[in-house]
C-alpha cells in the first residue's frame, strides 16, 4: 500500500466543496491530484485526455448529474461519491462505487474510503483472482466486505437482492446472481437452481429434488441434477 499512488480527479459544481476534497487528497500520501472539474460535461471531455484512477464525484450538478456522467463514460475509473444527500445511496450500488461519503467530509471517513480504493486497485493491478486469494469482495451497507469462499455455504436470490449465507452469518446485498456466478470458481460453486448457487464442498447429501447443507434443504432443479453429480465427483 505504501507504494500505491492513485491519480485522482475531483468533480463538484461547488468550488468550496472541491477545495475541501483537494486538501484531503494533497494530505494523503497515496493520492495525487491530476484534475478538477466543476460539471459533468467538462469531466467527460477532460477524462478523454487525462489518466485517472479515482474520481471523487458529486451527484447533484447542473445539466448532467454524476450518474449521467457515468452513464456516458466508456472506461470508468474507480468512483467515490461525495454528496450532501443520503437518498442516492442505494442507486450508487448500481454504479459499483467504491464508497459513498456524505458531506461535510470527515477526514477519517475519507481515509477509510481511500483505503478501499487502494485495495481494489492493487488487486486489479496485481492480477489477483478469486482462486489465488480464495475470497471475493462484496458490497454490503456501502462497504466492501471480504467473503472467504471456504466459509461461504450458498447464495440465494431474493428479488433485486442476493443473500450470502456463510458459516458465521448471513447478509443481503443489492446485486444479481449472474454477477456472482461469473466471479466464483466453477470447480467449487454451482448454480443448482435459478435462486441458488451452492458451495460444492458444503453439500452433505442430495436427492432428485433437494440438496442438504448443514441441515438446510435447498431446492435442486431437475435439469441441474446431472451437473451436480458430475461436479461433486470431480471434487472427491
């Protein structure tokens, strides 16, 4: 982390708010300020010629919002939303933001958000994979939570949300099953039902209709039974 240096941009239509973020950036040893923008259009044009790793982005701006800006960017840097409104917190999930900071920005809160950005940046740069590290990061309550795959029992779809059930606890995140199905190693996890992805190593027994994990009965789709048998035989 000591060697990591993130190139940053600040986007806010308030010069006073930009100044407060700029000061925090300049005081942080792992951040380098490379650009300031006062609206989304200026930012979109500026990012075409400026290499940026992390953007501190306001949401409510004239003409185009911070969300509108991200909708128009092809190559998106990491984003930390900085806003005076809490009502956008859930929508921020859809944009895979690193964090969501409420104005006025507290230095400790700022540093915590930056630490997450640095960790995610290092994982990407070093080519770290799920298989290498045996964990994934899951965004829960606006924080990136580390989930060790060896402790994950199963994932359940709940409408627009996904429930993670581990050996210790369970928690819900705003996401899709498809997004996690792609992240998880296929030799260890299998989608056995439209609403369930299970850790194959946790399966204790199965029938034509259900599998059992820690005395929990989980439905098994009929067309997935052969896939389950093949996957289980491969890990034995």
